[in-house]
């Protein structure tokens, strides 16, 4: 064992890829990471891992890492390496000038779901207490913001209801808009084990994902719906539950608002929501919808797991609430084996949302207009907080183009590559006078930056990540930051350059501030995390070692709320010019835009992004497997190679977005979720034609 003389627990840290939150022992020789060994006592992974967490850490030492701060006057100028002192003084001076010239609302910040809870907490603090506004947002805007809205509205808490262990007591799983085999592999293994033991599976996905049929696993139902028809399908499932009397009246009367249930039941019972009518919208046979509804409602403990195929739609929030309705109607909440479980994409999506990264919410999902909550932070921070919600990312970009938003601090996020409508993002960034990018690499957004502050990897800092089951896992520094500072230290230096006067000496002190201000974290300390390994929030006087299953005996909001979820077709329509629907996903060996996975030694496993197309659609266009094709939408066009497969239905094409050259977000539309602005990445009308390559 290569241990640098440290005890085992001091080398245990948390994977910085997906929301499963696997624990690893880092084996070090000096400052060199030799191996990542899955940790047998990790509560989320129990000694298991996937290829990303185990092997894809080479980016930490990659030559592309920028280790010195850089500044430039104009984005067309070459970068100039400067000292940390000069970079921070320059940034502070520019930010002060902008606020003096344009007002305090002319600045904002973006937190990252790649960073720790402590780092995220102090970025939102910098914006609220330092900049004096609420213009803070997070990359969760483009993935799980509808989860936050939908679950808070229906249950009262913006989080999944169960722990991962719960799957061991599940009898029927609805898997909708998620492909855990590729996206959440260690959780997928636990799910597969349960399915092999006899649990039943219903897959709702336009694509025939692996779990529909894999060794010793056969889904009872696969509902291959037309992209964009989630709400119609879920309402049709509810129609069957209500009209066939399969709902759990005792649970609803005790735990939910009965009048709201009756209004909802009347709505879903309407014949236009019947499986026969919804078949016309979704393309899914009515008999399969009826069978799936009966299985979920009567098959024992029913659990729903979902991913971005639910949230990244113009009705993303509505879809989350439709899932919540179904779970409440069937009594599938408040005990192990059931529940509503968002599979979070990035390592700390849950945490970045918990930490007050949204412009309308302080940490713990408390609205900024709530005077009592503001009072807690105002007293501690000795400031007066703005009581109006700030700008979301798309609104910051709009305001930049309009001239009222002039400077931004972006930590660990590449908005030019990951946000919708690339041209608009570029225009917004180009219009600003001081763009500060704090990251590991010169990413695409940095093309529009005036200041670049080098970031640190998860191996170089202490802190915590919160995974998809609300589990707060320790991140431990196993090597010194190559740039000299962990990200939380850089944010503190910037805050102090602006006169904030912070003096944190370790992230445990930031966690103490989180605990002092945020009821769901009131009992969380680094000492408790050392003792327990990890805890799931809420963790407080009522639950001193955390809460594996939420809403036991009662919902966080009091009575569970049924919401009428009317299906509204997306404005993105197919037609003679754009006859196919594009949807997107991930592969196992790559991660999001590939900034880390593409910079690792295991490139032998890397697959390029391909366009999956059904044999019938390919034949019509004279396309053979491996041919270059031109993929065009109303927004833009790109080129990639075709993969001919019946995993996708006729009329649907599918691609991943791991390589910058794929430019998936040049293709996608600028439609977004009505409640949260989460982009509609999963539905784009396109045309596909044979081409000569890029
Ligand atoms: Fe990391 Fe997720 Fe793989 Fe676990 S499943 S090793 S958290 S990428």
C-alpha cells in the first residue's frame, strides 16, 4: 500500500464524476496518485466503482492544466501570466468599477456542481454579501432545476426521497428518462441485482436502453414514447390507476390534501387522458400503458428513478410533479423500497442546489423574500440582503446583451459548451466587461474571459459533496494544490480583495457556518462525518445521524400536494424540412463535455459521438453504418458519423455530446422549462443527410 504515511481514513475521498458519490482510497507516492481503490466501507458504493472513478483521474496532472493566473484587457489580446495578487487586485478593481458605473446588479456569479458544498456556499455568499445582489445561479439550471421545483411543490423538499439501499426492498421499478448503466453505473449494478432477484421493471424511454433487455434481465414493459410526451404518458398511467380504483385511499386521506386529490382524479379520469388517446400522442400502445400502470400500482413496493430525460423538457417541472402525483396516489412514499428518486448527473448537483445557488433561494431552499431567513444571514454576515430574486443564467446573458449586466465570476462551469443556444451565450459573454473564469483548463467559455484563475481538482482540497441520495460525503485533500490554492481559498481571496474580510482557515469552518444557518444541515460537522463516514440530510436534533428515507409519517410541507399536470405539446415541431426528433444521452466511458475524461490515459476506451438512426430512416437517406452525416436543425448544424441501430424507433435519432466538435448545443433549441428555464435538450426537430464529413 502506498499511503504517504497517512492513516486509511485520511486517504478516503469521493469520486468527482456522477451523483452516485462512490468512495475511493487514493494511493499516493509523494505527490503522485498511483491508484484509486474503491472503498469497501463507502456507503454509496460498498467497494464497487465504474471505469470513470477508478481510472479517469489523469486529468489532474494533464499538461493542459493552467497553473498560473492570467489576465488580458480585451478578449482578442493574448493572455499574460500574472501573480495571484495582481490577478485578484485587477479583478476586484474591475468589479468595483463596474458596480460604480452600472450599479450593484451589474455583477453576478455561477457556482458549480463539480465543486464542494463549502465552495458553493461561499460563492453564493460572495454574490449576496459581497456583490450585494442575488445574481447567482448554478449549472443545475440546465439539468435538475425542475427536480428542485417539482419536488418542493409536491412534497416540500427539493430532493430524492430514498437512499440507494432502498432499491433492495423494491418490487417494481419505473425507470424514466435515465440510462443508469452508462450514467450511474454503480447504482445500475445494485438495480440489476434487485431485478435479477425478481423485481419487475418498467422502462419509459424513447430508446431501447440496455436494461430493457440484458443478461438475466427483461423489462416487463418498455414504453418507447415519442420525445416530448412524458407528461401525457404519466397522466395516462394515472388515468388507469384512478379509473380502475387502484389508488391507495387510506394513504391519500391520511397524508395528502383530499380535495386536491379529487380535483386531480377528475382531471386524469377525463377520456382525453386515457391510454387510447395518449397512444395517438406518444406512439406507445394503450395496452402497454395499461399493463404498466397496473403493475406499478399493484406489484408491491413501487419506486420511480429518473434522469435528465424527465427534466430537460419544456414541461420538465410538470413531469416531475406528474411522477410525484403517481407515487402519492399509489401510496409509494415514506418507507424503504418506494419513492421518487432523481439520479443526479454531476457529483454535487444536490449539494450545489442545497447551498443556495439559485437566485431566489438562500441555503436550504428558503425563498429570498422570507424575512426571518434573511435575518439569520444578515446578522451573521453583517450585511443587508437584497430581498428580490436575482437573475438566472439565461437572464444574465440577456441583460449583458442589453447592457445592464457587465461582469461575472464563473467557477468550474463551461457555459459556452454546456448551456443552450451557443450563439446567445457567446453574445452575452462578449458583451461583458469583466468575465472571470475559475477552472482547471482554458475551456470554451475562457475564450471570452478577461481573467483566468486556475482551479484545483478534488484531490487537492478538503470539503464535502452531496450525492443523489442526499448523502454528504467527505472530499479529502491528498495532494497539494498545483496552483497554490484550493478553490475555496481563491474565492476567499477574491472576496477579501473586495473588502469582505473573511478568515476561514479550513472548509470545516465553512461547514460550521452552513450548519448554523441551514436547518437541514444543523447537525453536520466534520467530526460527525469522520465518525459516521457520511450522513444524509436532514441531519439535526431530530435526526442526529441523518435521514435515509424522507417523508416517513408526513410530508415536509405538511400534506402532500396533488398538482394537475396538463400535457402541453412542445413548440418544437417536426415537419417536412425537419422530419426527425433528436434526443441526447451519455456513454459509460465519457463524462458530460469530456473536459476530464478526454484528458485521461484511458482514451483507448473512448468512443466518438455518433448519431444513432433507425435502419428504415437510414435506408431512406442512403446512409450506411459509419458514414458521415450532416445533422441540421432550425438552430444550426453539425457533422458526425452514423450508427445504424434499432435501439431508436423510426423517426427518432440520438447522440451523445462528449466532444466539443459534436456541438450538440448548436443544434438544440432555445425552448425551456416553463418554471425553471431548464433547456429542452431532449427534443429537437432535425434533418439528417449523407455528407462528406466535417
Ligand atoms: Fe464515480 Fe459515478 Fe462511477 Fe461511482 S458510478 S465511480 S461516482 S462516475
